[in-house]
C-alpha cells in the first residue's frame, strides 16, 4: 500500500469515530470554542507556523471536523507552511475527513458533517481544481451536502446560490428553471441580495415560477435595500416604462438610476440623460429623493467572494 493510500485509509477509518451532534454549524450565533481554536490555528499556520499546521493535522486525525476543514482550507488556498502552492489532493482528503458521516456499520450516511468543508469541496469541483477539469455533477453533490438540506442542518446560502446558478444555466446538467427557482427561493429566505433580485425578477417575468408581480416587486425592493445594483436598475426600468401596477414616473425612475450610478459608473451616462429630461424643479426632487434613500441605507452588506474557499461562516444577510 502506498503512502497516499495508507493516509486515505486512515482518514476514512477515523471518520467513523466522529460524532455528528457536537459541531456548531455556520450561520448560527457564531463559532464555538472548538471552531475558534481551529480557526486560530489556521490563521497561525497561514502566517507561517508549521507547528500550528501540525497541531491541526493531529486534531483532525483524532476526530475534529473543524481542524480537518481548516487543514483542507490551508492546502486549498496554498497557505500550508513549507509547501509551495495549492495541494488539492491533500485538501480533498481533509475535506472528506471533515464531511463524511457514517453509520454503525461504517456505511456512508451523508457528506454533511461539516458544511463549510462540503462547500469548499463543491467549489473545487465547480472551478475545475480537482484533477484539472470542471465536474458540475460532483459540485452539485457537495453543494447539496453543504446547503443544509441533508441531516437537518442550518441553511447555508452560498451553496444555494451555486446550485441555483448551475440549474439556471445548465452547467453540466439540463437547464431546470423550476429547480433553479427552488434554490433561489432558499437563498432569498436567507436574505441573500442576488437571490432576492433573481427570485423577484423570475416572479415578475413568470420564468420558472408562477407569475406574481407584486411579490416580485417586493423582493426587488428588499434586494435594493442591500444595494443589489441589478435590482436598483430594474426598479428604475419599471418606473421609466410603467406597467399595469405602476404609472410611468420619470422622477422615481431618475431617483433609482442615480442611486445605481452612485455605486456603479456604468449607469452614470444614463442617469445624466434621464435627469436632463426632467424640469429643474423635478431634478431637485429626484436628487433629494436619491440622497435621502442613500442616507437611510448607508451600510452596505459585508462583501462575500463566491470564488474563494472559506474557513469561517459567511456574513449574515439582510436587516
């Protein structure tokens, strides 16, 4: 048996001894002591401490899922001390160790033992970081394990977002808009701003779901409250064009496009054009309305990079 195979066999054997009920899940009140200890070791290792990495490895091999996740994250992000670059073979072994839940007869029950590790594994397959090729089927398996649907875990919106995009775009699977809508709905329930916008747009247009303009418009407003630029622009379009529910309102449309332009220069020219069509009095009103809205929405959501593996819970969404 090779060294790698011995390590894999050891990892699988150790997984059977891991309890499933003592680990806090992401999205709750925060990390508990075990999670914080593993996170602090990972930070020390990322700063160059081989001893911290070794301690994570020892703890992982004695049943600590969070230590295994953090060890995998170090390998995944290329921050393992005394190693050059990313080591995806090591990362995936650690993620498997962190995730696998087995029964009394050592049969695999699920991969949801640690949602963050499952999410990172899904990200690796989605990005083509495992064996040098994208594998959407494997990504779906791991994102589902991360999502919280298995084993009664807490909802995990980053996994929902990826699952929604995969089914919406038909990435490795047939396009399935109702399934995409199901995952956008799950992410929107966690107040994820892009999900609020996308589900709102689907409802307004009747794509993948039954048409419901008023519910969709409400979701657009909730997305806009979190500075989701696509939602803000769509609100501007709605008021610029008018429809059965909203009369055309150039002042309101200009307000929303000015808000969009304050964060994204792509909308500056359009904002100036729309503003120029207003009377001087309405220009002042539109400017005052946009400034008042922005003053009441000073705090934008904490950024979250969907392209990077994570080693801590994603930021909470919504207000």
